[in-house]
């Protein structure tokens, strides 16, 4: 398992206009990863934006190897 600590910044790249994230969705811990993902998914779209969030509490993530 991986624990993301409270205070960790998470990034979400999108072309859509919204303020609140709805699940399911993806996040990156590296800003460039989020930007590159949205640029790859939507080439030639100039309305890409990067949203930044900060965890208020620890989050435990399961790795695929932990599930099997």
C-alpha cells in the first residue's frame, strides 16, 4: 500500500469547466504529468487547464499487487 500524506499536492489536467471533481477521475502528483496527459488526450485544444488540490488527510492507496 502507498500512503499519500495530508498536505500532498495533487494535480488534474482538463479541458472542461468545473470547480468540483466528480468520480471517477485521475490525479497526478507531478504537475507535468497532468499537463502532458490532457495535452495527449486533446491535441490542438488550447483550453487545457491545470487544477491543483491539497489533501486534508492521509489517503491510503492500494496497489494492484496488493489486491491479487
